[in-house]
């Protein structure tokens, strides 16, 4: 585990049979469920949000999801202060940055210029393109998650079963190095 940076991104699954925490998303023209995993610099899944219905953007309810994830990491004894927190433009919110500062993380989120009508006043926000490029590890982890076909398309109607299947996949991904040795 390498906690020099944390990467956040959202994963979407089509919900064929409907169920709990499922909603229609116009952009994907289907019923969708979202989950927000947080990976470390090596692509290991450190924490994740609960399931979020798909009729919202990725930043919906982000404040409570990030607080829960950071509290979970602290309970595990992980030292996250001083760590870079990478996320894409969809997560560029004032509340997300505030939570990062409260937990001692350094937000490295590309500015979403669509969020504001006027240019931001004051000093420019910190953003390192070099650190942001490392966010690719979370995309690679999502590719591994997508190999579990039961997670690509959601057939379970109960939220607990679908979230449990994600936890099993996360455990298998995190243990891949141990198994291969």
C-alpha cells in the first residue's frame, strides 16, 4: 500500500431489474447505480462510498460520502494527512475541498470552469498535472472491477447484495499480489 496519494472516481452499473438505490440517468439512457471507490497510488482500493442512485452526478452527496470514507481510513489507522487527493473535474466542489483540508489532505482536483460564471478571484488553486497523471491507477483498477461481469450489469434488486459483491471484488483485487507470489 502506498498512501502518497488517493484517487477518487465513480463507477456506474446498469441496473436491469431495478431495485434499491437505482434511478434513470438520461445521459446513459438506462437505470444506473453509482459507487465511488478511493484507491491509493498503486491501485489498491482503500475505501468506497455506499451506493448512490444514478439520477445524480458523481458529486451528489459527496460531502457525507467523503467524510465516511476518511473516517473509515482513520479507524483503520491509515495516516492520510499530507496526502494528495486526486479527482477529476466532476468532483470540483467547495465542500469537497473543505473536507480535504479538514482531514489534512491536499486536494489536487482540476478546476471545473463550468461551475462558475466569473473567473475565480484570489490566488490560483493548487493543481499538479504530474500528480494528477497518477490517477490512471484508479482507471486501471476500474478495468479490473469490470472483469467481474456481475458488477458491470446489476441484476440484484437488494442494495446489500450488490454492495457485498463489490466488497468481494475489492478484496480479490487487493489480494492479487499476495496470491501471485
